[in-house]
């Protein structure tokens, strides 16, 4: 799953640790989500979107969604 987490975090000058604290997860979890090594659970994905005041689709997208737009 693709995401804009790193960009959204950087726009607020938050470290991975800052974001992790706000979400109640580890910094390693934030890093894994940002790098695409881990897809968050649906409840966590909603918490992330709500924290940034965005719809979940504005934070996360599927890799196939991007491929279909390129065609």
C-alpha cells in the first residue's frame, strides 16, 4: 500500500517518534509504514487519517490504483 505519511509528518516538522507517540505505536512501526514494509491495520489507518484531518484515501492508496491511472 502506498502512503503519504512521511510527507504529512514532515509538513508538521514531526519526527517519527513524535508521530508514534500521537498514535500510540512504536517509532519502528511508523518507519515500517512509511517505507512500505508494513501495512497498518484498518483501525490504525483511520487513526492516522484522523490525526492529519484527512480522508483515509488521502493518506493511503493501493499500488494498483496508481497503475490504472497511468494507462
